[in-house]
C-alpha cells in the first residue's frame, strides 16, 4: 500500500515538473522572439535620434532638450534617421513574418471557402 502511494506521488511530481518545464519553454520562446524583434532597432526616426544622441553617455537626459534638438535639425539631417528607421521597420516586419506559424488545415479551408 505504501509503495503504491509513493509511486503515485512520484508520478504526480513528474507530471508537475513536465508541466512546469513546458511553461518555462513557452516563456523562453516568447522572450527570444521579443529579443529578436527588439534587435531590429528603433522604427521611429525620433527614437533613433534619441538613441544615437544619448548612447555612451551616462546620467539623465531631458527629453524637452532632445525634442528641441530634433526640431532644430534640417530636413536633410532628419532624412538619414528616417531612412535608417525605414530599414529597421522592414527588418522588424521580416522578423515578425518569419515567426508566424503556418496556417492549419482549417484556416486554409476558410481561406478557400466562398464568403456568403
């Protein structure tokens, strides 16, 4: 009787561990996906400007001052930030597209089905 209880308890512990491991794997996968998306860089020209202006510097930065600096830039100077942000956006979209799951049979069926 006692051996049977120990065996059941061991099975229960193993099942709980497997469930926890599965949750951890899902969480790690999401973290990796988010990290890959962030690796594409800023997709806003202003954010890119702020990042490049403040990188390597320590301390707090006044966003009002940075916004004034951004407004003071000429269109030609802003254009390089816009171009880089556009490249980053295309990288981000490609990364997100590569992470999408392929549609299952039911989704394919719905795509082929005529709408009412």
